[in-house]
C-alpha cells in the first residue's frame, strides 16, 4: 500500500512539473512563423503604399509643371528623380540641347522651335494625359546628365519608357531624319503608341511673299503693257528653267520634307561641318554648295558652246573656251570629291581627292 501511495505522489510531481513548463515556456515555433509571415505582409503592404504615394506625387508634380509650360525644364537633380528613378508609369521625351548664346548652336535653336510646336500640339490636344511628358535638359543646367549618359553632341532626342531602360531605337536619328515636328511625332508614335497631330501656328510669310510676287509681276506687265516682247525672250525663260533645275537637283525638296539642320557644329572642338558624312542625309548648307557647283559647271558648258558657235574674234573665242573649260574641270572635280566623301568606297576621282 505504501508503494502505491509513493507511485501516486511521483506521478503527481511529474504532472506538476509538466504543467509549470507549459505555463512558463514561450509560445511554440508555429506561432512564431505565423507572426513572421504577418509582419512580412504588413511590410510589403507598407512598401507598396509608399511607392504608390511616391508615384502619385511625381505624376502630380509633372502635371503641374506641364500645365505651366508644355516643355518642362530640368536640371540634374530633377532628371534623376523624375526621369531615371523608379517608380514611374509615364514616358518622358527629353531633348538634350545647348541653347545659351555663348554655345552658338543655331541647330539647337531650330530644333527647339520644332520641339515646342510638337509639345504644344500634345499639351492642347484632346488626347493629352499623364502618360507622356516633354522635357528639356540644357547643357549649362545639367552638364552632369550629359556626362552620365556619355553624350557629346546636341541636340539629341531620347525616349525614356515607363518600364525598363531605353533601347537603341529610343534615341532619335536626327542626322538621317531631321528634326521636323512631324518626324518627331512619328517616332514618338512608334515608341509609345501615342498619336500626336501636329498643329503649327499660322504662318503668313508664304502668302505675303506670293502676294508681293504677283504684285511685282503685275506691276511690271502694266508698265510694259505697250511692249511685251520680253515675254517671248528665250534667254529669260531658259534662265528661269535653270534656276528650278538647280533647286531640285541640289536637294531643296528633300530639305523641305525632312527639315535637316543648316550645318553641324561639334561641341567638343567647335568644328562646323557643312557636308554630311552619310549618303542617307544632307545639310541645308550642303544643298547650297551643290547648287553653286552645278551652276558653275553649267556656266562653263554655256561658255564652251558660245566659243564653238560664235563668229567673233578668234582670240576672244579662245579665251572664252579656256575659261569655260576651266570652270567645268575644276568645279566638276570638286563636285566629284563631295560625292566620294558621302559614298564611301567610290573608286573614281579627278584632280581633287
């Protein structure tokens, strides 16, 4: 009987110790895991909420700036915060330029005018939204941005997509296409699916010039109304026809359609290029040079023809022939050298290489 009581007392002591352990020990590992998962979910929700608030603030700020002016000016800090840094659900078109007078970048000013037309067309269109913004970074206000992007020329247009990094096609090929607003709008449509219809401000210079020309011709005809034989002057009509031919063969129509820059100035050494190095593009100055060369060659051919067909003094005809031959040889050689510089690998040259 005593042994039974002893066993009972031992069992009671074991139960008491087990009960104390259950009460005093901290909660089990399963509960810890649940609390850890809950904390992670809360942290994730807080992070998403913070990102959402930051994105909302950035969009609101961009919309406020855009309401003041169609093209938002940015320095290095603004560029890194609103263009480069996430989160961002909007696309940004950035023009990197150098508009300060001391930079002497005439192309930058011309490109800026076209860029302003495009940005205004988007800003005041019915399709305007917070999915696309136009910005500009001037070299004198954001030189660190130029260094960060390894950019050594201006103007340059880049598209920064809402997601991911810019690709090669996100840099506008200004040298080949030009910087006309219509060409920029087409490029933006390819990169963002945003269609922009370009609205240009009224330009009455063409109408005024046409009215002045008509008035001048009408006045001339009225003054010469008693003698209109000059209308049948073959030389006058031939000169007018040659002017049209020179304009068309020098690429003036291409310039009108593509809107290329007049010339290109290298921002590193300040060297100005009047001849484009590619056969797929040209500068306006290049068209003027080609026009003058074609005119000089034509003048030489006219002099050669005059020397061969006229019946004047032989010595005078010989001089005219030599002058005409010199014009043709020299300027054709110059024209051929320009052709070689644009079409790399062309094997032929004459006098000038």
